[in-house]
């Protein structure tokens, strides 16, 4: 009789363990769709301010859950002080998740603070830089005629 009870208890214990494992698997599958991944894009310029005709050298990186992402397309947008937008060619991240780009400031950019945005995998990073006009440069007017100061 004791052997029969021990056998039944042993089988019940094994069955309970299997039920618990099955429940854990089901819970994991249900929760998996709620797991959040964190995409981080960084962007910076090599200087804080630039003059007419300067080249803005841009660098940054893309990570997902802190792992560098290679082969990711990064798009850029620069907005000048008047709100005019300038597009740059896309860049692609290297094996370390890093990217670089360069933008030569065209004559139609208004002086003041410019905002640079870099977007990849649905995440966007921004930074700012200052664009200065010097009095000896020609400044285009809004009607595309050049004026001198």
C-alpha cells in the first residue's frame, strides 16, 4: 500500500511539474509581444558653429538594446533658423553601428541656430549648431537675389 501511495505521489509530482512548465511557456509566449526593445540613435557635429561654405562633419551611431546595428540606413534633415529644411543623402552604419556624413553649407541657409536630425529604425536624435554670416560674404535674399552688406 505504501508503495502504491509513493508511486501515485511521484506521478502527481511529475504531472504538477509538467503543468507548471507548460504554464510558464504559455505565459512567456503571451508576454513576449510586450517586450520592449530600445533603439538609440546618436548624432553630433564636430564643431558648435560654422561659417558660409564650411563643411559640417556629422557622426553618430545606432544601437538596439545597446547592441550596435550594422547596415542600417540613417536619414538626415537640417532646419535653419527660418524653418527652411535641407535634406542630406542617407548614410549607412558600419559594422560597429557608426555612421558619418558631411554637408557643405549652401548660400541659402539663414544665419542662426540650425537643427540637425538623424533618423534610423524609427528613432530620431537631434543636435544643434550655429551658422554665422560674416559681413564680407554675399547673403542671398528670400527672393534668391544676392545682397551685400
